[in-house]
């Protein structure tokens, strides 16, 4: 393992000499190779899918399709077109003693990413890291091992052909020992980013000796205010919950003002067509009984709230005010994405001010929490912490900076 980390460190030093055009050209070439070798990538992915139960909510995350590969290639080409995040003068001033100071963006160096059954992450992380001048060390899950190995082999072939260090991307074995080694690679790895569920993120945070940025775990709520537009609320809830249930920005808890209970069945009706199981508190259960399919309606338990379902499941909590909704979100949610549906501008402003999350929406679904949707090109993850990057992490968010100081022989008294 140490030799692999050393190779990544050496590669990160070599990348310092590469121009932005070289890096972008390599990304375009990898995108071309993804489309040209789609059959190879899909065959490797089929091996992984054969080992997973189709009913597993992670099956959708694991699956690659011709369209998904085309989208991955398109995203990579998009990243190639973005301005370089390196060498930006973030701050500049001259001190009274004549010293000139500049704060300039620079690469992190080596970024490690620990993730689960999501082979698209392999390509996303590589593209963002290369464009921002960093090498990446990838630790994927065993469920996606064949897919990840095929992807990394493709990337390394292209890098070598383009005269860039192939060790700019290294895939570790899927064993747990590799995760432990990565989290303890002090002196080689500059930053580790976990992408997965709360259990994985907690393990990485509690175990790592290298710096960590927490991402991924999304316990997401949408509050339907007493002054919400019913049609808008229905569309937002349906999109937030069912667009893709296996992603971190999907809806987990619907928080409903008590005055909206007579209309709750209308908001939930489209969910029935998607076979969404609802775990309703006592008041919302009463409002939905006889109006929502009985086989999809269950009373909420204590663990129904604060759960990231990643499935066609939804909890409902009834509240009597916006402040009670905000308190519920603060108690149960993960600081990822939250939304309010309301026509009251004061309520909307209060929600935005008091809800402590990376992304706070008014009259829009949380499904928009995504680096590409935010115009960042792609993302390496959604940061839910407050120190450093927060929200979708694009190119600028995975660079650091250094101070450049120029003088004319001044000495400090």
C-alpha cells in the first residue's frame, strides 16, 4: 500500500508541470475512450450486477447503461471546458512595509476517496482531480470492483498515451485493509473524502489520521407550509422522492403543516403510482387512511425519522408552525439539503435563515443539489460540514491555496 501511495505522490508532483490544455485534452480523450469502449465497461458492470439482488436499492447506483456512459462522457467533456481553478489570485495587497502578498489557488496534491457501489464516481472523481491538478487514490466497494477496475484501466491507458503520469489515478483493492491504509497514509495523502452512507462517513471521520471532508449522507426533508401552492407542492414532492431514490438528495421526510392535512392525499397521490411506502405519524395517518393505498401506508416508528431511506419510502411528520418544522429538521436531518414550499415570503426567509444545511430551497426540489446542476461541471461530493467546502464540491472546492510574498530586502524589527 505504501508503494501505491508513494506513486500517487510522485504523480501529483509531475502534474504541477502539466498545462491546463494538457489536462483538458486528456479528459476529452478519456471521454472518447468511454464511448469507444462502452461494451467493455458494460460487460464489467454486468459482472458486478450479477452478484447483487435487483431489489437492493443500491442496484440502481451500481448499474451502468449506454446512456449513463454517454452522460459520464459528456460530463467529462464539460469539465474539460471549465476554466482552470489553479493559479487564481484570491487576494492581493501590499503591506505598509512594502511586502507584496498574494493568496493563490494550488492543487491539494493527493486526494483519496472512499465510496460504495457507484462506478460513475470513479470517472467523476478522476476528472475533477485531474483538472484541479491533483492525483487521486480511489477505494471503491467490492460490489463495484469489476466496473472500477475496467474504468481505471481505461483512464491509465489514456494518461500514458497523452504523456501524463498514469499513477495520477490509483485504485486500491476492495478489502477493508486498504481503507485503513488510506486513512492512515500520513505524508502521502493530503485529503480523504468519503462518499456513501452515514455509517461509512462516520467510520472514516472517526478513524482517519489524514484530513477528512465529510460528504454524502443526506437525510432530507421538505416542509409544506400552510400557505403552500398544492400543485407546486405535489410536483416538488414527487420529483424529490422518486426522480432517483438511491441518491443522497432524494426526499426522506415530508413535514406538513396541520392546516394542510385535508390536502395531503392530493400531494401524496402521485407517490402511490410509484409504490412509495409512507410511514405516517398519527395525524397524517388519519388524513391518509382510506385515501392512500393501505398496503403502502404504515404508522411511523421512532426510527422512521432521521433515516436516509435510499428507497421508495417516505416518512411524514405533522407540525403546527414553521418553527416546529425547523426544530424537527434540526433534530433529525444531516445538514445536506432542505426545502420549504410556501407563498409567504416571510416564512420562506425565516426558513432560509434558521435552517442549518448546506443547501436550502424555497419552492424547488432538493433533487437540484448536484454539482452539474449548480453549474460546477461535476462534483466530487456534497459536503455537509462547515469547515472548508460546503455543498456541492466542484473544481474550486478541491483546491487549496498558498501565500506568495515578495519583498525588496525588508527585515522584521
